[in-house]
C-alpha cells in the first residue's frame, strides 16, 4: 500500500510528543521487567527511569538526524 501522507519534515513539537509517548510506554514495560527480575519496584523503577532518559534523548536525536536525510522520500508535487 502506498504512503499517502505528506513527506514533509515533522515539526520539533511533533517529534518530541511522539518520543515522550513512546517513552512512557517503554517506562511502564521496563519498570515491570525490572520488578520481575529484581523483585523490587524501587530498583525496577530506577532502571526504567534511567532507560527512559537515555532512550528519549537518543530517539529525539535520531529523529532529527533522519528529518534532514532525503533518501527514501518522494518528491513533492
């Protein structure tokens, strides 16, 4: 199925909102995994927060780099 959405670059706000939502999901999953592995919500939660901070930072940087790469985009008509 062809992509019918605009291929223009995203705004920084959109990139950040997407990253925050994705990291909230990851935070919950990582806290659960940390708890299951350690038996401690405190340790599991700490692992999740550290992972979320690192993941959010890396995701934002990754998305902004790709926003400047033209490869794989269709030309605007």
